[in-house]
């Protein structure tokens, strides 16, 4: 009697284990529907023909690879949308890389827990167009050699090659005259804040200008 009960328990345990194994295998063979849309955050308009590449870190042959491996690549549609469909995998993270000429590229890393066959994945991704600004700053009303302008880009700084710097720039002297040309975001306002000191007086000045994408815009600050 005891042996029969033991056999029944063993049979049930094996059956449950087999069902769990089949469930896991089925899940890993499920298809993930990964969708998104590329937009210009400056005007909330779709960006078409952007190259979108989906990558992942995964376990292959029981070995974890921390490097991102490309799954697929495609261009965004006229409405900015893109769709990737692929078999669910043992991934720890996914990465979306979006590129288009004359735009600032976007790299987004997504935790694998946010992506599943059951819920899929859907999100809007920003891609900002480039604009160029030529900033001219000149002391046109000098007081003495201690004249000073301390200015900083408070909106529009870009940490990329030829991007507009984020750090304060210190200009001194009666004849201070400088020109800065750099890349920034189009379809947005470019803003600068300046502290201007002449003699015993210090004033705060703010300047801003809306930039059209893909062109060069000039901004002059005379003080």
C-alpha cells in the first residue's frame, strides 16, 4: 500500500514537472511583438525613414553574452512607426538604436522584464533634428578692464561632437568679443543666461531664440 502511494506521488510529481517544462519551452518559443514610434520632441511630429536597430544580450549555448547582438533592423514608416516580431529569448536587456542623417542619434536600453510575449512592448522614442547656432557676444559698452560676462547655455546644450557646451564661459575685459558656433536641437528654443558685471553693478540677462532644424541661426548678445 505504501509503495502504491509512493508510486502515485512520484507519478504526479513527474507529471507536474513535465507540464512545467513544456510550459517553459512553449513560453520561450512564443513570439514577441515589439512596436514603437519615432517622434521629434520639438513638435511632436513623426520622423519617417529613421534606421531603427533592435539588439539584445542573451544566453546562447548555455553561455551568457553581455554584449548586445543585433536582432533586426528596419526603417520607420511615414507615421514614424516600426514593428519587430521575434521569438522570445533568454535576454537580460534589449537596446534600441535610432539613427537618421542630420538628427541626434538615440540609444535606449530596456530591461528584459519590460518585454514579454504576453504584453509585448510599445513606446515612443525621441529623435531630435540638428540645428546650428552662431552665438556672437561682444562688450559694446565697456567700463574698464574688470568688465566681465559669465554666460551659460541653459537650454540647448548637447554632449556630442561639435555640440553646444554646457559649462559656464567666462569673458573678461573691455574688448571681449567672441563667436561660438555649435550644434544644438532644432524645433526648440535655445536659451542663454548671463551675469554681466561692470564696475560695482551686476545684472542678470536672459536671451532666447527658436531654432529651425537643419539651418544656421545667429544670436547676438551685446552688453
